[in-house]
C-alpha cells in the first residue's frame, strides 16, 4: 500500500512530459488499478469507466497544445449527469493518487481537450460521455511555455485557508483550531491539497461533531461535481489511512446553508 497522504501532498498538475514510456511493469500496475476501480462504484453508484491509452497517437492537438508528449492517457467516461460527474471525480482521483505513489505525473483536464479525438479510441455506450482525461507519464525537467502559462493562469499554488472552506456546527463558525476537527485535521489538509478546475476549490465542509457527521457542500463553480467527487475521494482515503473510516450517504437532517448540499460522511 502506498502512502496516500503523502501522495496528496506531493501531487501537482504536470503538463510537460518526457517521451519515455512507462515500463511494462508500471503499465500493468496502472491498467490493473484502472480496471479494479472501474469494477467498483463511487458514493452515488454510477457506472464509471476508466480507460488507459498507452503509446497511442494522442498528440498535443488533442489538448490544444496544453499537454506535450505524454506517453499515456486516462480517459474518464461517465453518465452525462451530476451524479456521473461526481462519481467520475471520485474514482479517477483514486487512480491519480495511486499513480502519484508510483512517481508518475498527471493533470486533470475537463476543459482544454477535444473529446472527439479520445472517442476514436474507446467504446462509448449510449448516455455516456468522455468528461475528463489526464496524461500520465514522467515529468519533463523543463516546462513548456504553454504549460507554464496554464500553471500561472490557474494560480495553482494558492490554496484557500481551512477557515474559508471548513465550518464547525453551523456556517457562522469557521474552523479555526486544529483540535476542533476531532482528529480530522490531517484529513482536511488532504482535501485542501485536492485539485479542482481553475483551482476554484468549491468544496465546503460542515463538521457536526456531536452527531459524528461531516457534511459536504458545493460553492458555485463550473466543474463543481467533478471537484466534489475529487474532494470526497481525498476525505475518504485520508480518513481510512488514519483509522477513521466511514461511509458517504445523504443525510435528510443535514444543516441548510448558503451552499448546495452534496453528501454526508458518517463515521
Ligand atoms: C475537474 C478538473 C478539471 C481541470 N481542467 C483543466 C483543463 O481543462 N486544463 C488545464 O490545463 N488544467 C485543468 N485542471 C487542472 C487545474 O488547473 C489544477 O488542478 C489546479 O490549478 C490546482 O493545481 P495543482 O493540480 O497543480 O494542485 C483541471 C483540474 C480539475 C480538478
């Protein structure tokens, strides 16, 4: 088992790659994990498919030049719905953290890619869509100019403080002290490190310690359902690694606030 909290801390979007192919052993490990995750379900039970393309003819054109020379791609397919996107975010992020643990670079792409190019290589059932892709490979020593520009544009190194995304009891009480999270502080830091479209970080978390519940909400953002799925994956994996495992479900008694309610973690 890889150190998942370390993978969360180390992961960052890699847009420039070496041409070097993965070793057959690495390719096998990545495909096995993608197939294993495809056979599971995210919190909303949607049929997500994680395809892996190695040595294909995916050129820089497929990502409008944002990604160069990647030796492989993940292609994330899900039902064309809010639930589908959330589960794709959840399962594909588990794959991304796993390959981060293998020392590989990735970059979520849900905007700057040509879906029709990727559709040429994969079967697509009716009602399903290619909602996101990610290159996978070895980071280049130097960034291309386009990659550097995208990194700067997304202001990816800046993250909101925990007090701006986590609340305790109700939305008027920001999370201020490390002790307040009932042992979840490190897990929350793992969520804070999660990637999101344009680094919007739309997840909002409300901790109800008395009831042992952690509620997830979404602020407005174009990629929020993928982003929320990603944040839920970070929370679940982090909690599991620290012996705080639990399950996601809808809580009819969830507090109502200024954000869109998504799901609740019960432990
Ligand atoms: C759902 C999602 C969609 C994204 N879409 C794009 C994209 O279309 N093009 C791009 O260059 N980066 C994209 N990104 C990468 C984000 O800009 C990046 O994750 C964010 O700025 C945080 O930076 P970091 O991943 O280096 O921590 C996307 C990320 C996520 C999670």
